[in-house]
C-alpha cells in the first residue's frame, strides 16, 4: 500500500502540482480514507521525504567510475539519467523553490547532495583537462562557474518550460543536454571536439 500511495501521489503531483494537491485528494484518488492514508504517511512532508530519498538513491548511480578511461559519453549518459529522473519527478523541479522554502529539512539534504555533485563534476572536468579533451583553466576560464551554470540549466529546465510557452520560440523545446553541450563546446580541445563528433554519430546511430 505504501508503494501504491507513493506512486499515485507522484502522478498527482506531476499532473496538478505539488503545492495544490492535498492529502485528501490523494486518499480520494486511491479510494481510501484519510485515516488510512495517515496510517501509512502521517502528512505530506512524510510522503515527500520518502519520495526524495528515492530520488536521491537513484542519483548515486552517477558516481564517477574508477580505474578506467572516461570518455565524453560519461557526461552525456550522466545528464541523460538526470533528465529521465526529472521527467519522472517533474513536480519536484517545477516547484523546487517552494519545496525548499516550506520544507527546510529536505532543502538542507538537497543542498548537501548538490555540493557533492559539484565536487564530482569538478573531478570530471579536471580529468578531461588532464586527458587533453578540455582546455586548462586560466584567467578567463573558471570551471567552477561553468559547473554551476550547468547545474542551473539542468535543475531549472522543467520550471522554465512553464514560463516560456510560446510555440514559436524553439530554443527551450530542445533537450536540455543539447543546451549543456552548447555551453561546454567552446572549452573542448581539438581532441575533445573530435571525440564529441564521434559521440554524436554514435548516439544518432543508436537512436535511429
């Protein structure tokens, strides 16, 4: 029953919006009493904590592999996994500011996990520099800022869709990974650009 409640709640949150869905609506959708729902999840915060823990555990799969040659495909794969997670839990990213404000405990957890992600991303960038795929950092290149910009793009991708809805404007209709690569391309060396072109050919072949 706990799994059933969680699954139905995520569906309602994604469809109607987290902030507007009540525990009563979840109970009504499931055809159970409010008391029965509270038996499993005392309140909306308790339910959200379980959902967030599930989300966080999924991101543990994004850890950098050890003792192996890491290609640019690792970045592509990592961001695609995050994009898939965002689609499954769209409500969280659409209302991330509201959730962070109303539920400070979850906000602290989310901030702490992001700080870890920033460190891992920096390790990946440094690896790409050392292996000759990205240009070294200098007075005009600050990779910590690049990493933070990529984080903002990926984190708020779902939210920005709610603001920029004009059908004629096509930029934000593209996959978020395309925008992130557009940000990184100027920092790739010739070796990195060649590998990127091979990566695009590989992805095009596997998706056709």
